[in-house]
């Protein structure tokens, strides 16, 4: 991956960087390899868990990039497979698998981040539709998304059983977005505003606009959060990052740089920790698929994975020396090392702060008494 355009997100307004990217995506899509473990009737390849694992490992071995990146694949898709109606699955899962629709996530609000159930965005029942008013924040790529999966309060009298998980088009009248500039100089996050947005109750036969039951969207939201945390945790370890020491050694040989012995030892320690994280993740995944997983395990993966990713970029900055601090030149692809390093600072906030993750682990897994 050389730049952001190497990542293909799909969607109504998507374009390919070059013919090779287009050919790779279409070949994978036609085999069902954008979502290899999904059933064939929903656009997947119907692979077993073991087969999908082997495919993932072989793709990593040859350095193949993901043919399609999508919040629909990582987050909404698993929630629809678990809670969606057959009509929702047939429509939305196939669109996600084919890269025809790009989704964003409407969860956090100003003042409602870690305490998500305090959210205030409200949907008023108008019979055949809802009228939604409110604001979401930290909505990744909302300005580029086609649709949003959004938590909307539909009952103000019940904190938990008054939230509905809704799906609606970002092109709907009354929806607007405003990018948020980060310290990295980029703006992947947005504020999203909903001003009297009319959300129909249904998009066709057996295809309601809400996932799960009305007022029981918190059940869906919690399930999806587990998959979001697995996605974020994957940035820190696995086949993709476990060979950072070898990569730095190749870089030093190519450039003539001499790596400090202390830095070399830290790189080796990172490799060991990343491989251990991979083993832990594989164990947790196998346990979850066997129905023996602990519901707090994604919190462990999220915490360790994000801390590893921050370490990884700290080491890359150290190995690059003063050159890593450069911000604009072609030599560093527009300051990619420093911008990526700054971006990792948000890893321990997004998807649940590290402090919240540690609280969950201490209470749910270690069963420590509350303070």
C-alpha cells in the first residue's frame, strides 16, 4: 500500500486507481473472496472457518492487499447475519459483497462517547416513517458514504430499551456532514447532522429500515461493537505486522543505515509480542466459533491490538530518525510515517477507550470488585 488511493472502498461514487486495482477487485468479487466466509447466496464464497483462515494466511504470505475495504464487511455485515431479516440479508449483504454500497457508522455523539446509551438523536414515529433529528460525531468517512447504520432513540423513557438500530441513505434530505481535521493533517472523521430526516419504515418486502426489534437496538449495537473492536485490534498484530524487525533489517541494508542495538532489541521484542497477539486472536476466534468464547474477549483484543499498533509506529519513527519527522516531501510520500504515527494516537480512543477496555476486562474476566 503506497497511498490512500491503494485502498478500494467501493460505493456509488467509487473509482479505481488503475486497471490492476479494478482487475484484482473484480476477480475477488466474482469468487466471493471479498467476504469469503459469507454464504454464497449473500455474495460470499461459502468457505468454512478453517478454509477462510487458510485463504487469509495465503493472501498475507504473497503480500496481497484486501480487494475491498468496507465497514459493511467488518461491522454491519456480521450484525445483519445475526439479526437481519432474509430480505435485509438478500439486499444489503449482496450489495456490500459486490462493493456497490459504502457504509458509515452513526454511534458517538457530542457528550455520548464511552457512555453511548446517553445518546440523544431522536426518531419520532410518524406512522409509515420516522423523522430523525440529532447529531453524530467521529463518523468515519461520512462525507464519502452512501448509507449509514445509526443508533436512534425512539423511546425517551427507557435508557437501554429505547434505542433502535436504523439504516438510511446519506443522500436523504436533511443529512449533512462536516469533516473534522486531525493532528495528522487528514480528515477521515466527520460530524453528521440530521435535520428532520424522513426514514421510511420499510425498503421493500421483509426489508425493514431497522435491524432487530424497535427499541431493542442496543442488543444489535453491542454485538456490532465486538466486531468493530476486532477490526481495530487487527491493526496491531497478525501476519501483516509480525515481521517488522525483518523489514527494518532490509531497509537498513538498502539505505546503509545502521540500526542501534537497543532499537534492534526493541524490534525483536515487538515481533514476539505481535506473534503472541496473533496466537491469542486465533485462539479467541476459534473459541467464539465453537460457542465457547467469552463476550469480553474482543475488549482484550482491542486493547492489546491498539497498544501494539502505537508501539509499531513509534518504532518506525525511531528507526527512520530525523527523516521520519518530514511532513511534505515526495521522499516520505507526503510525510506518511509522521502522519500515520500521529493517527495512531486515536486508536486507544476510537471503538472504546483503553481505560474502558481495561475496566471491562477487570470486571468481566478477572472478576475484580468495582471501585
